[in-house]
């Protein structure tokens, strides 16, 4: 009888653990700028979460999008793009976030919040990890030809209401700032988005990503995820080192 009870307790414990851990993930998008004086604090928080994810093998994917609207205040961020500013604006409109600001972070396409809020960020990441992924996505690199990265992908289902987002991030960049709010500082920033493109979702296909003569090596990572066009909710994610 005792052995039977022990087996039952073990089974219930295993089920509870499986339900708690799920097969979830977290896509963390930080909107930041080298010209923003309050952004380095958020980047420090991001780095801490990144180190924890790597150490504990958590499926958490980090992207730092450098917006361009700070460029008019003295320092032009070399990694900024109007495309990233538009992405942030779209997020704010779709998720009902109060305003566009830096540092602002979105996790799995949910409502944005201040990027330096470490408690909130950790909570949102854990929530994503405990959830159940609604899609499956795999991506492999075929080749790089004529300044173009050729990728193969498979998704568990086609979705006309969703896109595949593909981004190449540079794991670490160091910049000495000579103007603006961060003047005199040397910033070390992580997972800076260098390439970014949007594609429709089928069950499988080939994606062509222009590398813009970027010399891809082990300091770069490719992150891909499936995102609803309207709600911005993310249903699947994956990553690979280039």
C-alpha cells in the first residue's frame, strides 16, 4: 500500500511539474537608444536576465531594438533604424500601452513597461516560460549567397493572420559616446538587432534575408518567431547561432 501511494505521489508530482514548466518561451524586446540617459540601467537588467537564461538553459530570446528618434538630441546611434521605431509604435497601438518611450520592453507581444523594472521583467519571463506554446517553429541556415542569407523553416500550421519575424542580433557591441545624455560613457550593449525582416507564415518555405554586407560570425545570433499581425501575441520562437 505504501509503495502504491509513493508511486501515485510521484506521478502527481511529475504532472504538476510538467504543468508548471509547460513548453513555453519568452521573447523579450527592449526598445532603447545610445542617446537615452536612462537606457543603460535597462540594458543592465536585460544582461542579468540573459546570463540567467544561458546558465539555466531557458528558452528566452532577447532583442535590443535601437530606435532613431533620439538621434536628434546630439548623438546618432549607429545601430538605430526608423524600422525599429515603427515597430515600437505599432506595439504601443496594438497592446494599449500608454505611450512610446525608452527604455520600453515587451515580452511575448504583451503590454509594454519600463525596461529597468527588473521585478516586472522577471515576472513576465516566468509567465511566458510556464505557458504552452501554440505553434512550433524550426529554422535552419541553408547558405549565404550574394549577400543573402537563405533560411529554411517549418511551422506547425499556416496562418494568414500572422508573420514570421526574423532578426539577427549582435551579441555584444561596445561604443564610446561623445555627445548627448550619455556623453563620456563607454556602453557595452547586448543582442543588438542588426538585421530585421517580416515574412508571411506557411507550413514550410525558404526565407531570404539580406545581410547588408554584415560579416556574420559566432558573435551573431538569429532569432525567429511567429507573431499575430493585429494583437502582436507571439505563438512560437526559436534561435540559432550563426
